[in-house]
C-alpha cells in the first residue's frame, strides 16, 4: 500500500474512531479501570512534555475516564535510563493492569516481552511492522495496537530540508540508538535516501547518555555539516549539549521532534504530537470498552508540522530560503 493510499485509509479509520465515541462517552457505569503507562519523560520534565500528557488525559476525560474517579494510572518513567524499561514493564504486568500504554519503541519491546495477554497500546513508535510489534497495520494480530509513525518518509524529508537550506551540503551526521528498533530501521532508511541524493552519512550511535559526547566529537572530526537526531530516550536528555555543540561548530540540526526545534534545533518536521497523544487515548478508551487489540487497525498520524527556529539560524549564520519559511507551520523568531 503506497503512502497516499495508506493515509486515505487511516483518515477514514480516524473518522470512524472520532464519530463512534459520541454514543459511548457517558460515564462507564460502576467500573474502575486500571491502566499502566511506560514512558521516558513525566509531565514534570517541561511545559512542552506536560502539554502532551494534558492532551492524553483530556481526551480520556472526554470519553468518560477520569483519574481519581473511575481510572487508576500506574505510571513508570525511565528518564534516560534504558535499563529500567524491563524492570518497569515487569512491575506493570505484576500490578494486574487492564492495559499498558507504551510510549516509545523500547517501551513496547520491553512490555511485549513481559506479557502476551495484557493489551498494549503503542505510540510514538516507528517501523512497527518491521520491528515485529504487529503483523500488519490493517490486521495487527496479537495483543498490540496503537499508532506508528512513517519515520522513513519523515526522515527523508529532513534530509531534503537540509539540502534546501545548503545546496553545498555533502556530509551529514545521524545520531541514532542501535538498541531502539525503530531508530535502527530509521537509520538505514535515511542512510539509503541520503546516498541516493549524493550525501555521505556519518553514523553516530548512542545507546547511553555517556556516549553522546564521544559521538559529537566524532561528528566534529568527520566534518559533518548537518546533524539529524533521532530523539530516542538515550539521546533526548542531552539535547542542550547537542544545541551548544551545533552552534559552536555551525552545524545545522533537525529532528522529528517539534520540542527540539523549540529548544534550539534549527528545524523539525514530524507529526503533531499533541494529536498523537490524543489519538492514543482513543485506543485506550476502545480497549477498556471491550475491543481487542488484534481487531483494531494501527493508525498513523495525518497531521504534520514544520517548525523553523530563526534564532538558531541567526546564531549559525544561515539564511533560510523564503520559500521554506512560507511552508513552515511555526517560525520561532
């Protein structure tokens, strides 16, 4: 199924999801649901992260589920410590929750190893089929469903955005995490696309925060002109180090994460993550009301945003083409 066909299918599916709940949004009578949450960052991390969690819980409330009334949430956050995924996954399974929401590829991987029966709602995941999380988007099978992001297409767009800013671009670095299944597939896809466009790609693997400094040193030694960052749990906490390094070395930075563009990256192109978190809540609602994950087609986001940080462009002494600025959903002055 091509990208255009897949999006048409998912838009139709999303319309059905949105339309259906209006008859179901009454308070679920006499029921207290218990859900597990396994994610990297809590709402206390930042205002931007808090806004995503607010979108998730607001949608649950609209659909009749409210924490402290008929919803108990067992939440675990790894906060950059990848070794905690397996520990927390086991804790949530032992807690006997009704379902578990896994907010990245490493979370999904850990939870699916801990249970084959408790429903798992995945989100913020890339390459869900290739990683073996689901059999297909239309028929996921097993106990996992949710959202996946077409990261290869988004990453390819990031490479092309770099080229639209610097036509003399010849070498780019790619920060990625081998222990993250989605990141691994994304690296290969972006490397292939960049090669087709005549660019050399410097692989910069980072599976722990301590590896970030050496990776950036390699990027500097290799003379990369642009740096694309997979915002995996291992890399994301070091965003400030990346921003400072990039400005010092006048290297363009980009990511799928809009949060990183707002925090100093040159640009981001990716899904509207508030919408992703909101749709995630619709899967939680449907499973709590009796739907089986195997019967719920996996969705992909249909809303995307380009954010350009002109403050960073000025610091890098880079001129952003007017045509690109006109395409942007947000320009940070």
